[in-house]
RNA sequence: GGGAGCAUAGCUCAGCUGGUUCAGAGCAUCUGCCUUACAAGCAGAGGGUCACAGGUUCGAAUCCUGUUGCUCCCA
C-alpha cells in the first residue's frame, strides 16, 4: 500500500468528526471527575463564522481538548443568541422580498415568520464550528429565546423590578433611526468623521446699540428649529451686553432666551452655544438645569416632524443640506468651516445615532457593579492579560444605568401591563398582572390591560447565559448547575468586556452568589497585515471556511494560534496557515518514515543514547508546555510543540535512529520510536485534532478498539529528565553542525565520508557519541588524539578541539584570519570580565552566584584563548 | 480633553525579581542540495545603537523622567 506523500486532510476531517460525534466523546454528564467547563460566547443566530470566531473557538477547543486529555470531565456548551436587532432586520428583509410589510402584520404573525427564518437560516455558524473541529457538547446547544431561557429573562426582570433596580423613565437615549430602536451606550461606535461647522446668525429681538445679532457655531443646522435657548459663558466679556436678552431662531423667528452657564467653552466656535435639549445629551442636561422646554422635531425614522415648522418630512441629512441653502438665502449663514469630530454610529445598522428623549426601561447598575468589581479586584475572577483590570475598574466605577428596552418584537416582551389610567404593574402573566391591577382598581378586566410593546435588550438574556444554559433559574438546585457552575474559563473578545463579561459577573453574583467563571481569557482583535481591523466593509477578511478548505482545519488552527500572542491583537496573514499546513505535512511524513521501517528482532540495540536523550527532551518540553498553558500563552505553547516535533524529533531523533536505506531496524529502537510518536500525537491533539486522530488509529500503534481514541487519551505524566545528558547532547549537536558547516564552506559533498580527530579537555563523553557523530556527520573514523592535526580544518566546541584532515584543501591564511578574529573577540570579552572582577564595588555588591559566574566566564575565556594562541602558532609553522 | 498600553531582526513576537538562556524564536531572505519520509523538504549562513534623549546603578533592552510615533478605552 502506498501512502500519499502529502497529508490529505479533506479525506480525514469529516470522517473523524462524525466518529467523535457517534461515539459521544463531546458529551458530558456530571460524574465523580473534576469538571472543566466553558460556555461559548453565543454568536448571533444570524451570524456566519468570521476570523474573530475562528480564533476564539480555536482557543476554546484547545483548552477543552487538553482538559479532556488531563482526566477532567470537559464540557463545552454551545449555543446562539437571538440578536434582536440583527434578526429582526433579516426577517423584515425576508418579508419585503415576499411583498409583506412589517407594519401590516400583527406581532404574533411577525414572530411566526421570525421563527421560520431562525429555523431555516439561523445557526449556520454552529455548523461551521464543526468544520473547525469544535468539540462542543451539541446535545446541550442552547438558544437565548428558548422557552426556559426566556422565562429566566422574565423572572429576572421581575426580580430586579421588585428590588427597585429596574425602573421606567424618560431619559436621553441612543436612538437608531434605521433599526428604529433604542440601543445601549455600548452598542454605539464612535468614529472620527469630517464634518462641517456652520456659523449661523441669530438676530437679537431688540438691537442693542450696534449689535443686531449673535453668531453661533454648530455642526447640526437642521436642529435649530428645536432650539430652546442660546447659552453664553457669564464670564465672557464679549457678550455682557446680551445678558437677559432674547434672540430669534432664524427662518422660523421663534423667540428664545439667552442664558448664562459656565458650561460653555469661551474659545470654541464663537463662544455662543445653541441649546437643543431634545437632540443633544449635554444640551438636555443644560435644559434641565435652566428649565427649558424640550422641542423634539424628529420622527423616529430621522425625518423632521411638524414641530420643525419647515422642511417637514425631510430626512435629517437632506434637511441639513436644504437648510444651509435656506439660511444662505436668508442671509443668516456667515461661513462654513471644515471640522473633524466624533460621531456615534449604531453597531448593528451603522446609522448615525440620534440622541433622543424617550420613555424607556432602565436597570440600575451601581449596586450590582460593586460586587462585580470586587471579584476582579480580589482575584476571584482573573482577567488575562491583567492589563484589562484597570479598564474594567474604570468602567465599573463610572457605570451608568443600562437601558434595557428595545422597540422591537423579536425578543422577550417586557412583562409590564398598563392600566387605562397610565399606571402599570409588572407581572409574569396577564392573570397575575390582573390580580395586581385589581388592587389598584377592582373593576378592571383583562381587556383593560395592555402589555408593554417593547422587548428587552439581547444582552439582558446573554448576561444570564452561564446560569441559564444549565437551567439554573428554573431548577436552581439541579445536578448540572451544581456540578458545572461556576465554569472555568471564558474566552472572548475585549470589546465585550463590559456589556457582556461584566454583566455576567453581576448576574452570577446576584443570582448564584458566585462569579460565573474563574478566568477570562481576552483574545486580541484579528487584523489584517496592515493592522486594519477585519471587517465586511473593508473586504479584508478571508472566509474561514475557505481557509479550512485550502489548508485543512488543523493547519488553520495552528496558523491562528501561531500569530496570536496572549492578549495582543494579531496581524493575521494567510502564510501562518501555510506554516500550519506544512507542519501537518511534516508530521505526516515522519509517520511515513516510521511506518516504512522493518524490524529485525535479532539486531542489537544501538540507539540507547538517542532514546534516552529524546525521552528527557520530551519531558522537558512537556513541563515547559504545561507551564505555558498555565499562563495561557498558547502561541508559545504551540511553538514549543512545533520545535519539539520538527527539530528534536524529526531533525535529530529520527535521523539518529533511522536505519540505512532498505535496512531493518532493531526492535528496541523501533518500539521506543513508536512510543514517542504516540506521545507526540497526544501532545499535538488539542492543536491538531484531525491529523493526530487519523494517525492514532494506524496499526503502527497497535490495536485500537472503538473507544480507544486520541481525543480521550490521557496526556503522559511528566517524568524526571537527565539534565547532564541534555547538556551533553547539545554539545554533540554543535559538533555535528560544525562538521556540516565545514562541508558547506569547503564545498564537500555530503556523500564523501570524512575523518575526525578529537583533542578533548572537557568531561563530555564523546566516546559514547561516536556512532551518532559518524552517522549524522558521515564520518568514517573518529580518533581521540593528544596532538593537533596538521593540514586539517578545525573547530572548537567549548574547549574541545576537532580536526578534519583535508589534504590539499586548507587555506592557512583564511584559518589564521578566522582565529585572529576569534582571538580579538575573546580578548575584548576577557577585558570586560576582568574589569568587572577587579571592580571593588562589583565584588562587594553583586550576589555571590553572579561573581562565581564571572569567574567561570573568565576561566573559560582564558582556556579558549590559550588554545587559539597555540593554534595560531601551530599554523604559523 | 481624561485614562491605559505599546515601540527589540524585513515581518510577527519572547526576553519573569537589573548581571551568559542577554541580545533570542518562528516566518521571510541568501547560499548549497531533487541525499529513497517530506522541495509543503534537507544542510548551512547573514540580519538588531533593543524608538530618541537624559538619569539611577559597579552594571540597563530591563528601573525612573522627558520627547516622538502608534493603538485602544472613555468624554
């Protein structure tokens, strides 16, 4: 049977994924083992896999698979959130294509269509995760709008309302005129944009001497009709004459007062501020303070309403253009300047956010923020990397109340019922609401009550996620929640640290008395190699599924991790996936080599050195990798595995034990190699699950039954290493590298066997390395000599000298020049070491071990220098 | 405007409590090899005033101050 020269991942991946599913390796039920739990950050049900997910879920899968292989009961809970704004937009579009307008539908009918959409198109992303190899317990897949989960949301709402932490009020909120809903502060993305600053003349109602008008600078001329006042700084001497006056709003000639407030910055614009309480947060607060009327001139969709008096029905941006023309014609526009400033955009619809006064539901944050902050500050919840603690604290200390109502249908409807007189009651069902309402007015019937039309913010579902996925609300004492909660690690993007992570901690404390997880690993943002964030609009994001097709899931996973330093953004480049694929291929070919070996049991065992050395090296790497995982330094962990496999195992160990072409290998070497290979597969598995599982089942590794899979194999225990052997083999490797280097510089064929003479002064047991040196260096004979060899290329490894006789091939001048250079370096080096050692302050202040070390450096350098001097003399003869 | 972080090889990054793991890794580059596991490979090599300027110290990539440049968060 011939085995392909390259690893054909496409034939392997689906096969093993199905096999794992079939044998229920991802499934977790509580048992006597220690649990290791991760809840997935639920992606939008509308979402498709992007590079951020790819990174995120690769990390989670690596952690989960590793925990499984360390004997933990690993449970990774998948699911999606209902993403009210995004989903509702998709459904509205679907309806539009069928010629149906949302406005013509009842809430009930609309929701029917929404569910239809969800069943048909939703959750694609979960299928995509399977391609990546995600070992989620799919039986536990949850969706934030399932009945139980929604019930938990409603109960939570009622609970917090009764506690006085949820209230209803008119506040300035962020309005999305495209999504036609309020959005939270966190869903507003601020971007720097080029704008224009318009200078507009407001005429004084009564001229004051020469002064007939005042000048106002604004970026939003279309809102002048909503002005309630003009504000100046009381200390501004330019405008003292205006105190107590009134001015007229241009075009509509409404009279408004000039008010005084130190809030106004004297050196920005003209020093006069138009106050528009309905359309600006700061103006609103100013208006409250000065008792100004609120004139809202905008409809929900961003068009002007009749309060504007002019340009009624025009969109706000069209109105802005038109009003500048009108102002110009009226002679009220003085000038227009270019201006750069921050504008808020809706995260979901990218519409410019409109500050708007609105009656909304809010959740108080202060009380819940304090304990949630404490968890992080006292280390019960660790943020990795810890630089986020500062940011977290800052946010938690300045947290504002959370606007939780959304003017949508897709989501959990707010459990509040209005009475005809405008009062309301909060209750789980209409019946309960009626009972309560009757205590206000006994004559009321169910028909008199009207439920609040709005739904709660999707985050108001997802903050319960770590509890609700285990049914912790309905059955607060069930086996799952008791076993899995609190979970272990949460892997997510730093951009949702506040509106998701922080709130989960709040909910965890409030409803379970415990934080929902122990560690929060915050991944970086995936950027392209120019450092730009990957986004749909830039089109700079590769489709992860295409990458998987091109490089294999294992290759992409490795590529992802290679470029993701802990906590830093990553500059993704496809070449990393290529590197991952090449690595998979390397392993595949190592396998092909070993697979092809024939064993001759009568042969003597000759590779004890190589076997003992690799065993030590493997355990050394195992300990190193363990440590890196403990610090969540996954990119360094994969690199450690990469070097162990590629350099130590393939380039050194296999080359050492590899029999000559078409020769058999002895049984001991073979068995050791197979055992090492098997351990390597285990180590690789969390990173490269498909390839490792594929090879695991080859008969090379013995009989496997259906349950005997790499995915559930147990990682080897870390054993003691032989540090002396490890150090000596480093010397051995240097010798071989020097021999190869000599060949290279002297242009000798690797096929030509050479002689080697060793003049040794160290204690390294080169004698025992003779077979390895001969094999890897293609050395025909090794002599241990006391004298230097004439007419030979030479090199040094520490203070041991090596000679390769090369009859006519020695350029004495070049040798001398090389030695001179080494000598110069050593002389300089010695000088600095000697200077240190003769410095009294150094000798008095430095730690003894440091001084000892300097002495050793001194002795080594002197010994080496002496040899070089001798060699120079020797060559000069 | 307020706060945080970063700056080390062409690129992406390590470098922990200052001192031979102190200038390192992988990729890329260059040279030579299609050597019967792998050219998606093998063997070698080159490449950095550790952003800049001061300071502390016997000793600084590492600690302190300032400057410049970039990123993020909040207003």
